[in-house]
């Protein structure tokens, strides 16, 4: 993906923030949702002042969060953005989650461990969550995850051009997150949303199946917005 955007003529800077890759494994940096901090470090180091920030999956949320606090970001591309993990379920589910995570923490932690023993994919998810957050027990890892929410995102402070990319049949993030995120960008300079379908072979999470189509859409959008800013 980075090579493709570079081939389109853009200077591409890719980096790992707290909780990711070598930042976690080599330097022991735990995940921190305040993504404006690592972004500021990158922009300062390379002396950049007019950039497009491109985030994938959780990175989409993190990039939008960074844009709310960093005006040197002029354009944001958020692919398969979460918006608010607390709102994945319905209202009843949300209230039950609050009850168990706040009032019955020991029970919830034990139930999570029990489920991990029965479900390999869920076990990987929880173990990875604990790893990137540097927490010893599942419930503490979920405490950090639940901060990926509407309040901490600050969508109403985002004033840049924004491109939201969503798969219609995303198997990880409920489709309702797409419309919620678009509607929350009330002060953005512009908001472009693109929903990818089964017919395009791009309906899954992060459009796995047709990455080429996504990159064409992104490159075209960046070019259009860059030209608009010059006019």
C-alpha cells in the first residue's frame, strides 16, 4: 500500500506508534489512544506542515483523533473506522456492559478467561490486547479498549478534509459505525464517504479482497483535495 501511494508521486512516511510493532516489542511503549503525540513527533522530526494522515482499522480512529488536535494534518483517510467500541451493541447491551465492567469486574474477568479457553480467536484477541496495553489481566486491557469511544475521538474538533472508507459487510465493525462517524464530523472542511460492496470484492474489513480499488480511490481523493487547496 505504501509503495503504491509512493508510485502515485507522494512522499510516504510510515510509522509505528505506542503499542504497535517495534514501538511495543523493542521499546516497551504501551498503547496510548492520544495519537496526536506520536503524530506530532513525526511531523516535528520531518518538518512537515501539509500532510494526509491515513489510518487503517483502529488506525482510522487514531488518525481522526490526531487530526482533532494537530492542524498540520490537512486531510484524513480513515479506513474501517470504529467510532465508538462501546456502541457496537444495542442500548441494552451497552448498559449491561457498563454494569459488568464497573460493578462485577472480578466475575467479568473470570468469564473472559473461561471464554478464552474455548475460543482460540477470542483468546488471541484478548492476549494481544493485554500485550499492546501492557496489562496483566483481561479486564484491565478492556479498560483501555473502551476508551476508543466517541468522547475521546473529538469528531466535532476535526476541521480537515476527511475520507471515510467502509466495507458494507465488515465482519469486525458494525456498519452503523459508518453513519455515526460521518454525522459526527460536523465541523470538517469536507466529508467524503465511500462504501465498498460485495460486487466490488471489497465488502470486508479494510476492504480485504480489493486493496487496489481502495488505493485508487484514496489517491484520486488526495489529488482532488490537494488541487482544491491550491485553487
